[in-house]
C-alpha cells in the first residue's frame, strides 16, 4: 500500500509541474487563451515591411496592444490591432510601422491626435505611415537619387 501512495504522490507532482509549465509558456508568449477584454481597430498600409502577427502596438513607448492579423485587401495590407478596453484612440491619430533598433523587430506606434472624435471598436484609422525600406534608401543614396 505504501508503494501505491508514493507513486500517486509522484504522479500528482508531475501533473502539477506540467500544468505550471504550460501556464508559464502561455504567459511568456503573451498569448490569450480566452478572448481578452478589449476591442479591435484596423489600419491599412502600402507596405508592412516584415511586420508579423503578434507584434506589439505602442503609444509613447508603452506597449498597449498586439497585432491580431495581417491580410491583403485591395492591394493594401490590412492590419487588425487588439487594444485594451479603456484606451481611446482619436480618429486623427497616426499609425506607423517602426523598427526596434537598426535591424530589429517591427512594431506599430500610434501617435495620438487632437480630435475629440474617437475611433469606434472595429473602426479604421485612416492616417498611416508604412515601414521604411532600408534597401531602397541605400540604393537611392548609392545611385545619387537622394
């Protein structure tokens, strides 16, 4: 009977460890298992420059959301961003794609506007700035087009 108790205790310990490992994996990946509270807004870009789903959305250097999806719509990249519920975005805000460092990962930066009209959940932010293409910029410099 004591052998059974020892095996049962070890089994419970292993199961608890697996559950803790799964929880930490989800938290470190910043994933949402159950739909988080918040809303989505859309912005369309001529060039995303390597922006990926799950990239951070920042305002003033503070991470406020994530990129939920990127799709092609009418020859423009349609980016859906998931933002927290209490965050208000003005309809004249500017959304731009930036790079962390010189060749780091891409993220979205929202520069707040001055309008009193807010973007509705599921609405669209009209003013966008695409990612800077460093290859094109270097090419223009080398061939004297600057």
